[in-house]
C-alpha cells in the first residue's frame, strides 16, 4: 500500500489545523480558548486522537462555529468513503 489510509481522524485533524491557521491561532491559543491542552490539540491535528462530542463542542465554541460548520469536511461522499460504501 503506497498511500496512507485516510481516516476520519486524519481528515478532521487536517480540517482543524486549517481552521486554526485561518483564524490566526497557535495551538496554545486554541487550547486556551477551548479549555483543552495544547498537546491534545496537536494529537487531534495529526489524527492520533479521536475527538469526543464534548471536545467537538468546545472546539466549535472556540471558533464560534456550529457543529455542522466544524464538521464541514464530512460531506456524504467522504462519509461513504470512510465507511467503505463507495
């Protein structure tokens, strides 16, 4: 397998990083705004940790986004691909 498997964690992590950079926030600043540890933000961005619903709510509030806006990268095509139903 020459290409790494894209997981929901990796896709969300990339999206979270893009949101953070777009907002001009460091991992430390996002951690402070969300009440999470900066190392945990890094783990999520690298796809190493799965964010719970509570964490998603905290991140939404930090960015002043709704949950659907925070999860905007998960359209029906992406969800089908991740679930193995192409």
